[in-house]
C-alpha cells in the first residue's frame, strides 16, 4: 500500500518544474489545438511565450469521448428510421393520420423509447465536456492582462450553447484582432448583442461565419458594417436576419446562406447601394427570392429545395447556378415535416426581367419538376 508521500510524488507536476527554455521548446513542437490545452495546466504554462499559429480550431467534439459519438449515431439513425416510416405511411397528412399511425405504433414506441434512454446519457457527456471546454477557451481568450499577446488570423469555435458566448466573441474580435471568425453553436439559434465591440479601436474582422448564433433584431453593430464576407448557417440564415445585414452592411461583397430552416417569408434583396457581388443559397428552404435591385451582383447560386426566383435590376449578373432537388417535403423545425403539393415549372425560376447571363448551370431533380412552362 502506498504511503501519502509516495502518492504525492506520483501526482506531482514534474514537467512544469523544468527550465523555461525546455518548456518553450516543447510548446514549439505542439500543434495549435494542443498548445491551447496547456494553458489550463498551471499559471506557469499560461505565461510562457508561444509560437504564433495563424489558425486555431477549438471544437467541443474533440473533447467528447468515442462512446458519445457511438451513442449519438444510434440516436440519429433511430430518428431517421422513424422519419422514413412516417413518410412511407404518409403520416404527415391529417386525413386518416391516426389510423395509419396505429399500423406502426409498436415500432415507433420502441424507437422513441430508445431515444429517450439515450438522451440523458448524451446530455451528461455534453455537460462534462463543456466544463472542460469552457476552461480551455477562457484560458485562451480571457487570460490575465499581463499574459503575452498572441496574434492569430483565424479562429473557429464549435460549442454547445452557454451563457457568455458573446464574451468569447468580443474577446476574439476586440482583444485579439481576429480577421476570420467562425462560431458554430450546436443548439437552437440564440441571439446576442455585439454592441460593446463598437467601442473597440483595433477591429480587423473581415470574414464572419455564424451558425445558430445571431445579433438581436434591428440594426447590426457597427463592425458588421465593415465586413466583406459573411456566412450564415441554420438559424442564423432566417430571411429577416439576412435582410437586416444586407440593409446595413453596405461593404459586403460575399454573402452565403447554408442549411436554413423552412420559412414562408420571402427573401427580398432590394438594396441599390449594396456592393454585393456573390450570393450563394445552399440548402435553405426559402419560399421565394426576389433579386429586386442588386446592381453589383455578378454570381448567384441556389441549391436545395426548389425556390421561386424573380429578377429585377441585376445588370452585372453573368453567372447563375440552380441545382434543385424536390423531395416532396419541407422541414419546419418545430413542426417536423410538411408535405409539399406544388408542381414546379421552369418559368417559376425565371420570373421578372431576364438577367444578362453568360453562364447558366441548371439541374432539376425530383418528380414534381416539369420541363415545360
């Protein structure tokens, strides 16, 4: 049996007692992600000078154990199997819905029971991982003022939601001068106010990606107005949020929308003073898009569910790419799947004033797309 002194000797942090020159050599051999984890070892590691990395990728999924990923895969596949059977039985129709549901009631209850058993286990893993993740990011982005200033151009944070995400955002942009920032939140969309950054003098942010993380409704903060490239994903790409950014970010050149939820509200792009040159809409379930007035627009791409398009004042539009796949269903997010009854003709994608297109890529897939107008 070990004595108390032997146990203390085993648990002692002997690496931190090495000379500073040796520790700096160790840090220089580490990649960016591992370097960040050393900041939580002790105050001595936190104060050591580090080799400058241009890109840091801090993901919560790097902390979660393999068992979490296996259980998560089982839960996702179980839900997917349930959705497939729902579509097969046409359970999304209100007529005779309950009669058809009884045909798969036992199987559906078995699937949902499995999901209910897995959910608390997954949530526990996520809570434990977030405790460690928060310590890492706080040590990296919110160190004491006397810590050596590091410089990096790009930062990616992938995390579950927690209070204080806006503090990380403010520190990355205002304190460390990040030029390229990605924040991916693995939870329903949350709104934050980024207005404290309006007082910062060294904001160098040029490119921003937000997923399920957006500003409050209304006028975006001033530093948004200086951005040239913005990518909005999932809940961040709702039409009313996109409209606010297009209205106020007149320096914007490149706007990309990805994986947006189902929306009956159309997207109106009517900004004569905008400098927007590239607009990409990928897998966003938007009912209609109106390109009413975008004088500088040169490239437009729309992929995913068929979207009605109307063109207006787009004198420089030369490249159009339309790649539509009609699945017959629309995702509503809160209300699951809604069946589509629309049949689409080619004319629905070319309403309004014909743009002076030089290069057109058109791909239509699905049984509800017709090739005649």
